[in-house]
């Protein structure tokens, strides 16, 4: 196969789901909701370099590089109470009355999910195991473009399923 260059642009959707029972990628993903413009990002921290030196030389005799952590962040413009429970924990009450209420937990639980980010063109990114965190960022104003947003963050972790990569990038099929 030729060395084809891929331009990845546009966001189609962001999905999360419970990690598969075998520790691999979820097969039951759900959309987070509508993504606030220009907020979906995957970034990698700078690598860490450790030099090993001896007294007889000014320069290191060996250098080891450890990769930086891979992080995810986005903001959701229209969270559901089910999404709030999935990313914050807590409980939902009032379902029987058609007015569900999300009840925040008193202590943030450990939440791990699979993550998929689908671009409109280019790569679809999948991470089988991501540590999820969330925060509410609400601005109540009639005179700005701000809104009630939920920020979802994640750190890609090593999958528990053997021989499974922590991150995959697959080319989106052309239309």
C-alpha cells in the first residue's frame, strides 16, 4: 500500500461505552451529545527523557524516552441525566414521573469507559480504556455565546485485554 497522506477534519460524533467484559473496546457505544464547537481534542503530553551519565564523560552514555500521556477533552452542550450519571456517577430518580433528576455523588467514583471519536473525514480514533472525569461549566447569560456545558476529560490507559493497543486510528470510509 502506498504511503497515503490522510487529512482528518470535522467531527462526526464522540461516543463512550462500558469497557467490554474481556477488557477490550466496547461494542455498545452511545453518543455523548452535541459537542460545543472547537472543544474536542486529543493531545499527547511531551515525552520524558532520562539520561544516564558517568563521571568520565560530559555526554550521557544512554538515554531513555518514555511516551507522554494521551489526553482527551470535549464539552457537551446538551447533556442528558443519563450522560451525567455515566460520567459523574450518582443516581437518577423521578423516572416514573417523566421528570428524571440526576443526583450527584458525594464522592467522585472511578469511571473508566471506551472512547471513540469519529471524524467527518480522515481518522476514527478508538481507545478501549479511558479514565473519565467531568465538570460542569455553566454561564447563565442572555448576552453571550456561553451556555450550560459539561466538560468531559479523559486519560487513555493501558487496556486490560492482552495484546490490545491503547489507541487505534482507522481511516473513515469515503462517501
